């Protein structure tokens, strides 16, 4: 049951990793409730009376080991070979990152002009593989590997796969609305339900394979643990014994020079319009952790020379048969992928904007019981209106260098790709993605023609 469950987690993350979360779509002022995961302050003074999300799938994949030529996929999908069309960039410290974020039924609404609430549901999964010896992995892919000698050298390797669900309550409010300056804040409280995780860690493993004797000589350490949510009958029970509290917090400042030209126009009476010339946002997301009780942690002392055939059928059994190990049962606390997020948005003309947005992971990459947010910076020029938003993005992504994509929001539907354009022209793409979402928006009314004309004169 345990092996099947964790295989399902990794498969689910991998299958949906063709979506992404660095496209810059959150800069759209009409993205509504979907933007709260980047900064909960987006809730206050939004363009919506109510925004109901039906679904949105967002995810990311990035690595510095494998790249693929997607132009061949578009030219001849039937004859494509991922093995032959891919390029590898092995090193002593390759990394793999994947995440999945499914925003389920969610909605926002206004309590008053200055106060708003939102309720959201999400299912998420993260996979981090850090400091993987890509050279060793490349060697092991050789079909004739058992007839060749090779060395084993791995330092500070660790991996974390974790899945969980969230129910969030977001409160957004206006802090200051004075002359040309507008400040709003938001906070999200999350009820977390752990689904489970798999963790592996090695400080060092060094050794060699002897092809003549077919033996492995190695020294080092290896530990792994599996945490799951099951009941007494070993049946899956989401959140069983692994619930917790987490949260996000954020601020957004807007510079609104237009309003000083007409004091009769109250900025809160123009909620159907964007009113800023410059907007700055800062937030910390995914504060918190989930603790799993009574997790079994196996730590192996890898030492000596053993037969390679002992690992042919069952790697775990091979470890147990050949190396001494200590098995401990203890509570394991898994850190959420805490991140600092930032956004700068400049209004160039009435419907033309250019933004820069990004994230910096705050967790230590050496901790096997934590996930790490992918570091990225995205430049996003866009055309934005109530009916639709069209944008293109250039993203500088950790492990995958630069990606170029585009996206569209048309009424309730949004879709796009943060890397489709770069994939069309590049022969070594290290990211492949798309996203899609559907919602039911209820915008604030545009004011009477008299007031609308006044507002147009200001911009």
C-alpha cells in the first residue's frame, strides 16, 4: 500500500508538471481569486464584486540534467523518441524540481469598500531532488554498464516528495488611501491536510564497481523515510493524524497620481477601474509545516564489498541484506515551500502594462524534510482590459535558464504557456508547460457615463 501510494504521488506530480507557475499571469488585475496564492493583498480593492473559481491547474517542472527538442515533437509526434531527441547535461550536482497546484472551488466577496474575504480549496504536490550526481546517473543508463568499471561519488544528496491539501480563508483590507498613495494588505489562514511524503538523504557515498568480480565496494550513509496518512486498517485517509495550520501574508502599494487632478473622485468609487501608475507588491507565502506522527526512518551504514546481483530484484532488500542499519520511529515535520514573492507593475498607457515578478525560496536546500520554491524572475508586458488580457513573458528560471511564453484571458477562461515560444525555437528545452483555468467573474460596475468620462480624462 505504501509503495503504491508514493508511486502515485510522484506519477501525479510528473504527469501534471506540463503546467507552470512562473508565466506572470498573476500580474493581471482581472485574475481575481487565482492571484491570492501569490499575494493575499490582491483581495482588497479588487476589480470584482464576486469571483468564483471552478478550477485551475498550475504547475512547474525544471531541471538542469535533461533537455528536449520540442520542435521535433511538433513536426512528427508519432515518430518521436524522448531518448534520442533529448540532450543531457550531467554534473556532480544536478537538480530536479516539480510542483503541482490545483485550485478547486473557491470564491471571493466584499464585506465593504475596504474589506473583503475569500475562501479557497487547493491540492498541491512538490518534488525536490537536490545534488544528484548526474554523471553517475548517466553511467547507469548505459545498457552495457555491468561490463565496465565505474566509480560512485555522491555528496549531500537529498530528495523530498510531499503532497497535501489546503482550505484557506483570506482577509484583505485597505490600510491607507491618502492623496496619491494607496496601501492594502492581506493575510491567508490555511488548514492543512497532509497526504504523505517520501524523503531520502545521504551525506556521502563513495565507492566503485568491479565488472570482473561483479561487486560493489562503497562507504557512506543513506537514510530514507515514508510518511503517509492511513488509518488502522492501512487504508488511505487524507489528513489522518497530519493536519496543521499555515498561512500567507502580503502588502501592495499603489502610486495613484491621477486622482489629485480631481478631488471629487473618490478612489474607492472607481473600483471597476485600475487607478495606479505604479504598483509594488511583496508577500511571504507558505508559512508553516505539517507534522507526521510515528514515521519510520531507516538509516544505513554503507560499508564494505557486496555482490551487485543482490540489488537486481529489490534494491531495498539488497540494502537490508548487506548493510547494517538503524530503524527509528519518530515524528517528522515537513516544512512548506516558504517563499518571498515580489512584483512591480508599471502602467505605461491606459491598457498597456509591463511588470516584473518573481519568487525566492526561503528554506534551506540541505533539509531533507522541506520543499523548496523554485527561484525565478519574469518580465511580463501585457494588454489588459475587463474582457481580455493578452501577454507575453520572458522568465529566468532556476535550473532551466530562460523561457519565453504567452497567455490569454478571455472572459472566464484563461490559458497559456510560459515556455511555448522558446520551445518552438530551442533545441534544448528544459521546461515544458501549459496552464488552464475557468471561473465565473462578477465585476464591479463601471460608473455612469458622466463619471466614466471624468475618469477617462484623468488617464
